[in-house]
């Protein structure tokens, strides 16, 4: 019984010692919120917006609205739109920031059919790639 209470006392003493070494407050004033190497946990969300109807031979606009921690991302490392027909990649086009966290692609489909558009987004050392199916008439 003394052995068990001795181990329990040692565990409690270790826990108290560790707790005493921490003041319980964290100072985040020196954290750089724009630097991806900071200690802040970042999220990366992309809302891929596609037109309701697309006509072959006419330009269609695709927009990736990029946010991180509910703030617009205006300086993503890379935003690329990939256009696929089935499993075949037809185009991979890099875009630049337009405004308010939006990256836009104007694309013209030559033929009617079913396609997929994927927005490949890299920011804050994260990668996401939302995909939307589109039908071209």
C-alpha cells in the first residue's frame, strides 16, 4: 500500500511542479498573423462558384472565394483552375487575386458536355481543391 501511495504522491508532485512553472497566461501580442510560420492555427476554405448555365463557345466565369479563419485571403501562394472532361485534364490555369479574396477565371468551352472544374488553392502551407461539376450546353 505504501508503494502505491508513494507513486501517487510522486505523480501529484510532478503535476504540481509543472503547473507552478506555467503562469497560465499566454502572450500572443508578438504573434505575426500574416506569417504562415507563426504559431497560430490557420484554416483554408474555398467557395468555388460556377455559373448556373454555360453555353459552348461563350465565356463563363468561375470564382474561388478564398478565406482563412473567416478572413479574405488576398495573398495565396497559388490558385489554379483545372478543367476536366471525365478523367482527362484539359487545362490548368493559374489566376491572380481580383478583390476581396476572390480569384477569377474566365473560360470558354468549345464543345457541349459534362465537365469538372477544380480550384487548386495553396496558402499558409495548406492545400485544398474543391471540385464542381458543370454542364455545357
